[in-house]
C-alpha cells in the first residue's frame, strides 16, 4: 500500500510513502517502538481506543515487576487524566506464539501491578526513572492536564490499583491480519476489571528515508471489559467465566481447604508454579500460557461453556487438574465428554473422573466437573519433580484432547 503526501504550499507535488512492515524495517525493533511511543505519546489514539476522557501520560519504560522469584518488565506504564493506569506492551508479530504470549504477559503484569498501593508505585517510579520531589506522578500528569486536582487524582489512581482497573494496550504491526485469532484469545481472559484493546502502528517510508507512522485501532469490538467482584477490603476476587466467583478465590478447591496465603510454604508454592509456567509447552497454537491463580494453583483458558482449566496442589499432597462446566450448554458438553470418556482417556494417557451436579451448586452456575489425577492413585507420595513432569505432560495432552471438542460446542 502506498500513501501520498501533497504539498500545495510551494508547488503542486506529491511524495509517495511505501508501506513497510515494522518487523522487517531495519532499526525498527520492539525497543524502538517502545521508545517512540514514550517520546511521542500522542501516537496512541486513546479516544479511539478507550473512549472519551482517556489520555496517555507516559510515566516509565521497562517498569520492573516482581514475578515470583524473578523480575519481569512492563514495556510502558502511563496514566490517563481519569486516573486509570495505562499498561502498554509492544510486539512485532513474527510468529503465532507472540500473540499468545504478549496477551498473557499483559494480563499477568496487570495482576502484579494490582498488588501495589499508590505509595508503592511512586517509590518504584522514583527508583526506575530517578524522579524526585513530592508526588512526581501527579506532577507529570498535571503538566499535560493543568486542570487536574491532586486529591482527586491520587484517589482515582489508588482506586485503579486497588480494583485492578487498568487500560491495557498491545501496540504493534500486522495486528489486523491476525484479528480473528486475537479476538478469541482476548475474549478468553478473565479476572481483572481491565479493558484491553489493540493498536496497529503502520510504518511508511519515502524515497528520502523519512518515516510516516499511522496508528489505527482495528475494531472497537476488540475492547474487552472484564468484570470482578471486590471484597470488603477492596481486594479483587477471581471470577469464573460463568460469572460467579470461583471458590478458589477464597482459598477453597472442590470443597477441600488449600494452604492459606499466611503459611510459610507460599513462596515455595509460587516457585513450583513459576517452573511449571516457564516450562509448559502446548502443541495447540491457540493455547495461551498458564497464569497464576492463587496460592498453589494456576489456570489455563479454554474455549466453550467452561471455567478455566485449573492445575492445583492441595495441602494434603494431592495434585490434579480440574475443569468446571457452566450452565445448560456446559451440561450438554459434559455429557458428550462422558460418552466419549474411553477415547479421551486413550488420547490423554490418564484416567478421568467426572462429577455431575444434579442440584444447584453454591455459585449457581457450575453443573459438573472433570478431574484428572495421577493414575497410580498415590499422589501424596509423588515428589515435586514427578509432580512437575506429570503436570507438563498431562496438561498438554488434556488441552490437545479438549480444545477441539470444546470449540465444536462453541460453534454449535
């Protein structure tokens, strides 16, 4: 595609700008895109992305976030005039894995950031950017929006952090061509009161080497709202895809108590699931990486009338994978899987156990479960290395077996 610049001020003339893929443009890496958006925040069309009143005041590049025993880095953090924090990841779409990983990363970063207070964030910004003075975050925002009031701004940012209410954006090239896959991946996310959209940065060059950048939002329907329930203390609680809070959010799994956050094993549990997330590989190209859920469990998003697939370890040493089925459509899918149990067990290489709820469960939505446990029947004696190997193998096999069957239900 070619764009033309008309200059009628001096003499009628045109300059042609040829479209160049960012991924193929020399010197235009993801870091270049990150730096460009930080220096020129107006390149993010916030009105088209998120609606009236939103803006982007850049606060920090490469913000470090503690992720278990390691540190991860958010590409760009900014704040809107409304007090909502803006998280931006820059990605050039060179392979199918990139789209899955960046969406999972962005929601994980949002989850980590929601654990901070306003004071925590201010301290990190001072450390990362060398900012000084009283309330430097407000000073940066007020420089762009002089009418801002400090007390209202601080309250709004604090509420954004406390409720996990962020504006999330993925900026890159080639987004439009991958839109259908991205729509499915984005709609599968849950758990934060955040809005996510995609912005495509189209790069053009003229014969003199000048660069033209044109931002575009593929479709407004790519903005996805995620609902969350908040506890009396203002802490976000996990929501099942069916709309009811998962019992795991309050520390319960399938009716059995799980180790609470106050135990000394919490860090060890986190380290175990960090290893699982780092080593998990899925044959199915649309499967997103696992995400931390709570203490001693992680979740994997799947299509269809189901809650996320949960991989868990219980206090007594039991381990397993659990999938909840939601609503009337979930009951139909559950029955079809029960009818197909022999084939499923052959594909997965592990015994399956189904539980059908004939009466309403406490969440009002769950109609049954699929449970997978180590087939030797003695999970309490399995060490961590064996647990990890079992989870890695079984989760991949289960995803391979379930995704096509669940996708058929969604298309039915």
